[in-house]
C-alpha cells in the first residue's frame, strides 16, 4: 500500500488490498476464460470484423456514460463518416474516441505490460477532448478549480483533490505505484481495474476524466495480450451505470480496501469473456456447418435447393415456418414455381438429417449443434 498526505484533502491511499474470498474466484474465472479464448481458432478477417464491432460498442458505451445522446446506429454512422443529424460536438466526441482507440492499439504493441506515463495519459486526454469546448478544460492541463462528482442516489457526493499542487503530487504517486513491482506482479485484470479506479478519484482534468480512465484500463489490458474484453467493458459500465457509480462510492468509503470496485469490474470481465467465448464458438460452428452442408450436397444427401435453404438459415439464424418458406425472401426465391408439397418434403428431409429442429407448433430452427 502507498500512502500520501495531501495539503488540502487529507491522506490518500493506493492499495491492492481486497477480500480474497470474493475476488479470487472471479479472478480465476477471468484468467481461465481468457486462456480458453486465446486457444480458440478464428480467421484473421473474422477477428478484425469482431474487433471493429466491439470497438463501436465500446465507443458508444464510454460516450453514453458521459451524456453523449447518440445511439449505436448513429455512432456507427459517425465512425464510417456518414452524415447524421446531430451537433458537431457529439460527433467530435465519437471521432476523438475512435482516434484514442487507434492510439491505444498501436501503443499496446510496444510493451508487455505497458509502463504508464504522464505523457501517455496527457496524450489520451488531449485526443479525447480535442476541439471540444468543455468549461475550464484545457487538453493535457490539470484542473485548477474544485469539482464535485457523484450524487446522493449513488452513495454520496465526492470532492476529489482540490488544488493543483495535490493533483500533481498524486499523479506522480499514481504513476510510480501503478508501475511498481507490486502492481506489475498482479494480474492485468487487477492492475487495469485499479488504474481506472485511482485515476478516476484523483480526477485530474476539468473534463474527460471518465473516458481517459477507461482508456487507460483498455491500454493496460491490451498491452497484456488480453483481447476483446477491454472493448466490452465500457458497454458493461454503461449498462450497469448505477452499479458503476455505487462501486466507486463504496470503495471510496472503505479507503484501504478495493473489494467493491474490483468485484464490480471482474464480474463485468467474466460476463464479457463468456460472451466472447460463446461468440467465437458460434462462429466456428457456423464455419464447420458450411463445410458439412457442402459435404452433404456432394454426397447427394441433400439437393441444391435444400443446400441453399440451409445456407440461408445459417446466415439468418431465425425460426421459420412453412408459410415463410413460400412467401418471404430470401427463402421464397427457392420455391418459385414449386408446390407447397415440395417445401413440406424439404422440411421433412432436413428434420430426418437432424439439420433443423421443430421448436413449437409449426416453427422450425436450424440445429446449430448438429456436429457437437
């Protein structure tokens, strides 16, 4: 633990002390899941597509936490340079976050684990708040005024360090501590979470602190070869926004115990890793099933129309009925000039090969676990 006595805000503690009975099981789950994901094969083009999707979700989440009103579709449009009806400020916030993510991705490749510096933090803050007219905020410059964060509904109002002398001193201690032997030896999940937490409660800038804190966490995780999850956490924080703020408040009150914040973050990491694992396994299943359908066609177990139908179903992943096959695209193009009886025979054939399952009444769905 690192202790520092400020001029105006009393003692400040940097600690990795937590309740092992609560945190260790979550940490073990996170580590095991991450290793499992590393071992799952995924084609580079699909991995890149997955990364892009997660980055868009992350940018949406981290911006939304700070009040940006753009929905996920608008965020996607801004990232793709499409025109939308919104203020330039909101679009600039999104574009700045995109630039910050690209900076983090490049920086993460330079060191494992990353050595955090004030220059890196200043660059992140500058990138995130560039060309934005936030009151009192100057990119790269620590604030010189008192701020208050939080509210009574989320555990109370907190006053971060009040004067620039304390902010500068605490940032020096923060950098020294987060790069210390003690912190370099802990799991990157712990180091990233605590880098996020302590930066947030120092709250060194006039604006952009939350986004910078979450970007620091992303940098630490990505530099430690922890893929995907860093880009999912901001969306988790946004979806659990009340719990996010309460975790800060509970940990602040404990001072020398970071269990509440670590528990909240690690629960999000485990949920995110589970989702990632399931998504990758699903992609692998889809690729394997495509090959399997091709095999069935080549061996004449199914005809070309049935093969095309299975490819449509694999792409759509939605329930269907006999009526949909005959009347709705893309399925109906397969049955132009065909009778209802032909569609019935196709369904019966696919059921017999266990390629589809009947789920309720007259509804059917692809059997994604056919090869398990």
